[in-house]
């Protein structure tokens, strides 16, 4: 145990995701040694981020104003909507530069164990966005794990009666990888989702 | 395959032990409580990532230590590999093969194949359905390690669904549980899909095991009366299912239909009542079920036959598993003892534990170790 404030700092850091007691101690001592200016900047960002950042009223992505940059961009294709679990998934899809439509951030995935059902996710908002027929295709890009798949199944059941095109991201082999290193589940999925190459 | 070296660190009673092994028979002799079983338990753990004695990992770690390490060199098809498993109770276990870290501990499954006979096997005949399901699933994973993942997925879906059923049940009795009920359909679909995969694999496994079981029982119980020589095993699903169905799609549809039919019951009781987690194996001897009708000796023979059949089945797949006989001979009469010794004599590697040397049949000669107070010495 360290004296008062130093231990407080280690405890606080240790509550962050992915930071264990050892890492917390290392970060704490890094901060103690660091330039006061650097530390002040970090502290400022931490306070400001909670005050300034809001969630886009349209898609639920992190934003600095009422709408996020993507929703406010008129060049975006309004007919396509990509549904993701978290804001960080938006960033991941954006990095591909393949998708020019807009997003909808659910804020998680269905998981009864954690007490998360459709009411805890932004599903109602999604249905409202789809009401005016501008969107013709919904791409379900939830995580390819149990909870993500369950969420995708739930949304598919909900969206199919609306008569729009509902698609799910393909799962399969990583690009640049070796077939021999793929695990059986991934390889099995890749077989299920195989496609004809003559068109 | 066979193990050429076993090394344990903070596993059970051992702080540190190294045991050189070779193909053929090896016997570990020592008084009760001195650590014989711990040695073979470690090898079985590498094969199944579970213990035949306890359900959780915590008792496997030596009192006072935070983690246990099992290391074994194995030779398979004339190639050797070093397997290492780190047991961290309460945290994720880790596994390495030839010093390279595997992404998940369960990826080590398939490297070691072992069949363990122990006095606990009597539970397969006498005790609960969960013992028999456990037997079947462990054998399934030994044959195709990918089912460790399927089983893990199924268990997780089950936990999610049971939680939902509980909350939906409460909500229904109170105000509104509509939202919970709406997502129940989704979990039904996933339970039926993954459940069918597990169910199909188990049904096929029982089909494959059946002929070996008949032969094994006849050999173990050579002195049985004429009407009680035929041992059989059938899979008993938790609902009516046409006998010959093995197709995953058909099984999935059958599961879905049954889940839909039992929905009210499930909501009332807040638990999943349909699926492979409620299934059982029926063991029959002649015309009668083994459970409740077989004598103690017959039950023992049946349990032995189930293990022998597993061994023969794995062997028929192309690779001799390591055969482990943990304190088995003391429980058998002379006739069965000799029968078993004759059968296992042909195995590539046999590891035997016994309290006294006289319990080990003469024909099983080979390497011998004395185990005393967690010290293993070659004799």
C-alpha cells in the first residue's frame, strides 16, 4: 500500500477496463514522473470529454454536437443503414472506406445475463428511422459471437415484415491468413457461406 | 501414442515432481493418500481439461500455491510434442504446445488422448444422468475436439435462455413481460440450432460405440449367465424422437417444435426443459435396465465395458490412447482381473495405480515406481 493520494490514483486507474493492479501502479508512477504540462492536458481532456461529448440524436454515435459528423454529411447514401453494437464499431467500418451509407449504434447486444434486452438497446429508435421508407437496405454488423448473433436474429425477425433488404456481414476466413491456421468454427462458417465465382 | 515424461508443479500434493515414462506398462505403487492418483489424474487432465474426481479446478492446485502446471512430453506417430497446461483457478487457464502459446486453453484438446478407468466409473451405471452425459461429451471431445467449442456455446446459450425465462416468468406474473418473451424466440432458435449439432454428434457417437460395448462386456463378464451377457446402450432424448433421425436439420426442427410446445411449462418453472442438457443414456443388460437391476459386480463390469469400448473406438480412429487404470484391480474379483489384464496387455501404454503390488496382475509387468509422501522413486 502506498500513502493516501498515490494509492487513490492506483485504485482509480485499476477500475479502468483492461488495467490490472500491476499496470495501474505502472501508469500511476509514470504520471508522477511525467511533465506537469502533460498531466494537466490529460486531466483537462478527461473533464471536458464528459461535458462536451454527447450522443448523436439520430444514430447514437459519439458526437460533439447534436448530430454526429456522419449523419450531418449530405454526401452519405441515405438508402443504406449499417447497424452496429458500439461507437467503436463505426470507426472500424469507416476505416474500410467501403461503406458510404449511415449507421445506427445499438449500444450493446442482447444478453439476458447482463440484463440487456431490446428495451435497453436503441431498437425503438431504429424502427422510427426506418418508418419513412428512405432506407432500402439494412446491414446487420453486430459481433459474430453468441450475443451478437442473437441480436442479429432478433432484428431480422423485426425487420423482415417491413419489406426492405436485410443483410448480415459474412463470416469466414481472414484475408492474408493461412487456411491451415483457421479454427474449425471459422472454417465451417466459411464453407456454409461459400459463393459461386462465375458471376 | 505414449507419454515419455511427466512433470508437475504445485499440482495436488506435488510441489515439484518429474517422472520419466515409456511405452508398455508402468505401475505406481503406494499407500492411500500418498499421491498415486494425482499423477494419472494430471495426464487425464491434459486429455480432457477436467478431473475425474472434482468438478472445479481449485482442488487441483497445491494448498497455498496460486497456480499448478502440468507438463508432458508425448510421442505420437513417432513425433514428439511438449504439452503444458497452466491451471489458474478463477482465471483463464493457459496452454502451450512445443513452447508456443495457444489462443485458448481448450485448443490443447486433441493433442493428448487418454482413457481413464477408476472406481468413480461406477457412477456411470448407478448415479445420475449428468454422469452419463459427461461421459459421452468427454468421449465426443476426445474424438473431435471441435465439440468442446460447440458444448461451450450450447452451455452459454442455455445460461442466457434460463436467465431470460426466469425474468420473463416473474414479469408475466407481475406487470408486463412482453419484451422478454419477444427475445425468447431468438434464444429458442439458437438453442435448437446448436442443440441439434450436439444432439446429432451424440447420437452418432452412441451408434459407433454400440458394437464395441457388446464385445467388451462379453469379454469382461465371461462368467455371466446366458440371458445377461448382452449389454447395450441407447440414447434417450428429453422428448419423443423418431429413432433413426441423425440429420441436423431434422433434429433442429424437432427441437424447435418441442420447445414451442413446452413454452408455458418453461415460463412457469423458469428453466429450459428441452434439449441435450436433459438427455440420458439407457444402459441395458439382457432385457432389463442396468440401473436398479444389475448387481454390484455386474454394474462394475458394465462400467469397465463402457471404458473399454471407448478405448477400442478411439483406437479404431487410428491412434492408441494412453490407457490409465486407477485403483481398479483392487475392486475386481480374480476372473475379471485377469480378463482386464489380458485385454489391456496389447495397449501401447498402460499406467496402473495400486495400493499394494499384489493387486497388479502378473502379466502386466514393466516399469514400477513407488509413491511415498509425494515422492516418486523408480524400483
